[in-house]
C-alpha cells in the first residue's frame, strides 16, 4: 500500500506563494536542506498528484515538465487540452484515494497548494507531511491550508533547523483519529 505524503514550503506568516504567485521569497531564504533536499525527496516518489491550479502554474512556468520519472495525476473536472507533460486526470477524490492506496510501487506526493492536501486530510488519506517554514514574512498570498473547519492533531515526528532561514516540521496523521 502506497504512503500518501505532503512536502510543502510556507512563509513564516503561513503563505505558500505571494499574491502574484511568486516564490522568490522561498529561494531567498538561507537554508541547508542536506538530506531533506527536494532532489532526495523526489527520488522516493513514484506518483505525483496535483490540483488544476498547481498544474496550470507549472504549465505556464515555461520550464520542461519536471515529472517524467513519475506517474502524474491532475485532479480536475475539466479536460486538459494540450498537457505540458505525460499526465492523467481524475475528478473523483474518493475513487482516486482508493486507486492510490492500491499502488505498491512507491510513495505518492500531494504536490502544490493546500486545497487538495486538505481534501485528503479531511478524508483521512494523508499519511505524513513535511512542512518547510522559511524565515520570511510575505504579508499575504495563498495560504498553506484553506480554512475549512477541519480539526486534527497530527503527531510531530521531528522539528529541525535547516540553516538560519528554514525549519522543517515532520508530522504523521493518525488515520484512526481523523
């Protein structure tokens, strides 16, 4: 059974991108990620799942499709006319969770914004999340998680300082308590 995980960065004031969808504040944060670097993380991932907003942000970035080594799924109710890379679409989250749980070829990454991650958390389908907190206050933008009224008490597995500009929090969700 595949583990479904999150790996996401936020500003100190709780935003994953500024109002213009810019991430420069993240790249400006002095960090020493070491074993937690994205390049190491992505090697453990077999399937990448993202929402339509994240997909469109990636597609308009102009960079080559970064997930050629992984199965890529976009959760959307609308067809994607000219995909930026090899991907499949899904619209039914319940069916998608069952499909992902049946995988046995590696971990699943919930890529991008917090809306889809929240949908999985609300259904008890996110196993762990790594949250990287940059030492930056950006004053507004896209929140780490939407305010849905969802309550949970994940278990903090570790907290680590990664240089002077980044901290890593690693949580596990107890699926029986969700």
